[in-house]
């Protein structure tokens, strides 16, 4: 089974045909085994709570998902490696369409327009795909959670250890220029 075919850890498929003109509202909550698998996927120390209140509504060219995400988790401090407790409460909006561009099409556009395309594309509401008439609400919530995680979590009082006596990058009494092999090379080339 390829990575693209792997079943999401927190799958809650919603048939687009169920949304209708009045929309569709639902609440979803990750079970303990799903939270454990998601913690591993997202490199979290723990994921104690993940739930969302969702509202789907039809749009001319697809579906709009408006949601409120709540998560309680622990990330590893980049300095001390100790747990950093995190609580996330966030509203989000996501768009879906049968005509959403494929990943290959998005990459081609980025190659043609440059990497700034992705930053500028936020205003264009690039939709995610509706696959086989379904939207995976659980995976949509997980993607939102992943974007909200701090890439460098740090405890407020975490500090790097003080320098230890005798451990230095350069000898204590050597100037950087002498200890740097490139500086020595540059000196030889300039002569």
C-alpha cells in the first residue's frame, strides 16, 4: 500500500450528497487509538484531545467547510526535550471542489510562477479535492492542526546548558581566524 493509499488515522468521510442546500453540521472527536496514531504521525509527545465542530455548505463550484478545532497536546521542547503543554482553539475555513487542481498541477504552476505562488495563492482559495464524492472531515481537521503546531516548541524557562570548562569550538587562546581552516586557506591564496 502506497503512502497515498494509506488510510488516515482520523477518517470521517462525508458524502457531498448529504450536504444539500441546508448544509450539514457535525461534531467529531478522535478516539484514544486515533489520537495515539496521530501523535506519532505529527511527532507529538501526546495528543490528549482532538475534536471539532464542523459546518459544511454548498458553494457554486464545490463545498465550504467552516470549523472550530480544539486540541490538547504536548510537544517536545527543542532545548530541554521536556513536554511543552499546548492547547489549541482555532476557527478555520477550507474549500473543496471536484475540479481541484492535482498536486502535480500545483507543482507545475509553482515551477512556472516561482515559489511565491503558494504564498499568493492563499487569496485565491485553492480548493482541496473531493474524492469519489466524499470529503474526509477528520483528515481536514488533522491538516489544520498540523499547520497550527509550533515548529520550535520551547518551555518558557528552557535554557541551553552553560559552556563546560575545556569544551570549546576553538581553543580558548586561539583566535578564530587561526582555528578556521578556511581562513588559513584564504590566507594562502591571497599570498
